[in-house]
């Protein structure tokens, strides 16, 4: 499996997790001039902006560490762009990070971090 396939598989896993937990997926791979948001979902009055980081087991940099201050600033701007365009002022935005680890035995592990930043 190449890196693109691993990343897509990780995003698919997070979408499945969110749906099982009662979330509605509004958009995948939202792209604007500020960057990309992997998954935008809602549940109740919460609007989730989810950054998915997929890594192979024993990677040098953890998925969580890959979301640095520069990435966070871009995600905030992209989130604001979505809020303005989608007219979702009645929803409370939240930024989450989903760490997906592709294990050496072929299994996947998900660590979902709410309110990551």
C-alpha cells in the first residue's frame, strides 16, 4: 500500500468512526486558499473540523506531532472560510485530530483527540 492509499484508508476509517458515533459527514477534503480540512462533520450543535494523520507503526514523527503551529493556523483559517461560506453560525466549531496508525500486523488503531487545539 502506498502513502496515498494509506492516507485515504485512514480517512475512511475516521469517517466510519464518526458515523457510528452519530455524526453527520458534511464534507471531505474541503479545499480553500488557506489549506485543506480532511473531514467536516456535525453532531447536535457542534461543527467538527477533523485533521486526520495516518502513520505506519514506529514512524519517526507521531501523527499528533505532525500538527504543528503552522498547520493549526492554516486549519483555523480554513475553518473560518468554511463557516463564512456555509453560513453555519448556529454551530459551535471544534477542531479535532484523528491519529490513525497502520500496524505491522495489518491492523489499524485510531486515537481520536477531541478539542485538540
